[in-house]
């Protein structure tokens, strides 16, 4: 059934009270007041974070403009031989039904009960198609021009085994078990139709860990995303989403996502003095304000001269300057990534960095020109390694009763 937030709260409150009561019996004399206080605190935490639901249906798929979640999984699948268009359609139908149920806090068919006692926790599930999907489903006549292969960049060292793929899924949630549960359910639904090609796991701050909402920091300690397009910008939709009259029609309301696994050379970076780190980025580390002055929300003044009266306040190779829309004929993307840490490398350095996820209406006008500029003159590139990636077409959201991709697969 569809659980409303108040139903979810009551269900979890009763479960928590029961658990607290059992704990009181086990310790044989815990104060009733202490038990009640612990129960109230636990219920408050669950209802504030766990009960939040993000609608699965809509003009756009969820997970694009949704506020960053604490946990994320990025996964790609390849269709099995012989699956074809019919098999792909059946899989997307199953995936969409499961995603709809889980984002509402309901158990999908064949649930493994990993997240049985949890609410939706802002869960989003976003689906996309790689270029090879259209060959495997004999739909090359509907392949979008914007899904052309990305050019090679000098900084690339991409592992093709962890790149690209026929189908792509982004899972985000504010609870690790809820995110894993969604991943596991979708993997099981793919059995016999598609096999896992690669998986990347990421994280961000958990909601409520700062006194007020703040832009996330990356593993370099830098505020990351200050200059993102804002939904209030008059050209936001034009930058991020394919217009209703766009081509192909099945992509109306959709977007194109560039995914990159970017390892950060943290041992080298952490040994830089703070002043040098800020010069490389072009922003103050403490509050994210540009070195040209102001606050984090201030637009970088690329013409401002620094205190010495000779050099720019924001260096010529600073990341902020090289990536700025003003330096790239207005090109911009909505960046919505995750940090990752996959243990340590043979040399003892952390295998950690950024799962770069960037959304745009056309990657040839968004990601490509910006990355070309970064490739040639970004001071930050010395501390990064681009190790995997992909480009995927993410169709518009499904209407109630539809599955994601239905307008492509059944038209």
C-alpha cells in the first residue's frame, strides 16, 4: 500500500518503542524516563530524514535536480545476447515498477527485506541509455545526435572496462541501507536480461550534519558546486533539459549525463600550503568565496587585479577561471556528484576522489567545450586522474502508468 509520511512515522515510532522496551527488559532496570527520551530522539531522527519521499513520476526523472543525497550508487549494465528491444522493454517496465514502489517506501515484488523497517529516505532512481543500447535493440534510427562519442582528452586514462555501458542507473538516498536495497532489487530484476558492467559507490554529507544547508565539500576540503546553475536562473531549463520541441521527441524533458571517476592525488594536495590550494582553485577554502572577494554566492570577478597590483586576483590557471561560463562562451553544466573512497593503492595512497556527474541539454555544448578548456590550462588537473567515464541519454520522466523509456521502446 502507499504509506503516507504520517503512517511511516507511526510505524517506525511503534517499532522503535518496541525495541526500546526490549532493551529496557534486557538491562533489567533502565529508567522509564531515559527509555522514553531515547525513543523520542530516535523517532525524530527517523521522521525528519527517513520519511522524505521524492516522486518517481514527473516531467523529468528524479535525481537530476533533487538535493544531493548522502549515499549514491552508479551502475551500468550490458544487455544479454538475444535480449533485444523486447527484453529491454520488459526490463525497464520491471525496473520502473520496483523504483516507483521503493521511492514511495513500499516493498517491491520479491523484496529481500533489507530496508523493510525504513522509510523512503529521499530515494531516487534515474535511468539512462548508452550509445551501444541503440545497436543492441536495433534502434539506431532513434539514436540522438547529442549521444555522439565524447572526444579524447589529454588528461584521460580511462579504463574501458569501467566505462560506458548499454544501460545506466543512478541511485541516491539519505540512508545507506535504503540505497543498497534499491541497488540489490534492481540487480536481481536484471537477471537473464542484462549483466552488471561496472559499479561505483559514493557518499556526501548526511542531512542535518551542518547548522544550515550548505554546498557540499569534496575530499580536497573545497566547497564544490558554488557556481552551479540554479533552478531560479532564467536559462536553467535550457541548459539542463531537452526542450519539449527538441529532437528526438522521446528525449523531451530528458537530459544527458556525463559520468567520470576522477581520482584525487590527495597525498600531494594535502601537502600544499593553504594559500597555494586556494590559488589553484580560485576560492577561499574556509567559505568558498572567490579570491576576487565577496561571499560564496558572488560571481568570480575575473578582471580584478590582486593586492600586488600586477596579477589577477584569480590566477590565469585557477580552476574557477578556466571552468567559468564566461571563459567558455556560456557553456555550463549542473554538477551533482559524489565523493568515493575505495581503499588504498599499492603505494599506500588513498584510492579516493570524485564521482563526477554532470547534467546538460547537450554535452557538445556543455561538457565538451569546458573539458577541452580544462584539459589545456587547468592548474587543478595536476592533482587529478580521470580513470573511467561514460555518456548516457536520460529520457524524460514517466507519467503514471508508464515506464521510463516507453516512448523510445514502444513508439
